[in-house]
C-alpha cells in the first residue's frame, strides 16, 4: 500500500477504502491550497481525487494531530475516527453530511457540527467540553466519563453507554434496548416509563439507584 499526502497530513493507504493518518506537518496551517497536489499532472490529480473519494474510513493513528484539514475531497466518507486526538477542538463542516460514525473520545471538542445530522454512531467518551447531545438519527451513543448533562431527541437510539456520567434521566426513547449507566457521587437515574423497548439496564453502581419500570437491571462486574 502507498503513502499519500493531504494538506498537512501523511496518510497510509491501509486498504482500498481506509486511510490511516500517521503523520502531520504542523507548520502548514493555511488550508486554502492543498500543497500535496502541486506539480501533479491532470491524470495524476484525477487518480488522486478518485482515491480520496473512494475512502470510507479515515482513522487518525497519530494522536498529536493539532487540527483537521477540510474534508472536501472525502465525498464517500462514512467514518471519521479521532479517538485519542487530545488536541482537536473542532471538526470542519466540509466533511460529507452523510457521515454515519464519528469517534471522538478524549478530544477537546465542544460540540458536534449540526451539519452531521445523519450520524448513526457517536463516541464522545471522556470529552469534558460537550454538555449536551441532540442528534435524532443516532442509534449508538457512547458518552462515558463525559461532561454531558442532557441528551434529547432520542427517537432512534438503541444503545446508550454512559458510565460515570452526570446524566440523571433518560427521556422518551422508543427504540432504546440496552443501557449501560453509572452516575457520579452515587446519583440516581430515572428512565422515562414509556421506554418499553428496554431489555436490559447494566450498572456499575447500586441497582437501587435506577428507577425504571422496564428492562432487567443488572450490576456490571468491572
């Protein structure tokens, strides 16, 4: 597989549809021009653009990356994996709106841009600057050890993982099946009684701290 440059990033082509970001030239901060395309022939540039357009998974294996370049050429991207990139404070809105998965645990994000309204899976565990999430399309939300105090518009949520969180209530979520929850300071969780699809609620805290008329409440063995 080949090495590819994109703006300030050095990427490894792990497969036909996966690029792994393995390096960064932090001295490049002007993203108005992609220097990687300088000197390319028309044929080379066409091949380069087609390659990026075919990528479905962009994975940042280098965790010290300082900022994300625009995602304009990643028109087929479905997964953006920033897990552990602790210097990242924002996601550009130029990645495709059809993104289905964002993995952004342990980052400094303060919000998820509203353009990404079609997300199915979101991991923002250990994110200390995001206070609320409201993405109706979400099916899986991972938010353990986060600062979130409110989750709304859970029409499609199926799995909620919220260990050691500030969340004390789960509002109406008609498709919610599995919950993993524990609160801080021995707090209690109240689950909306209309959430009749819940099969199991797992907790690493006392089972009596959960108030729910649905689902089997079970202690996690951590």
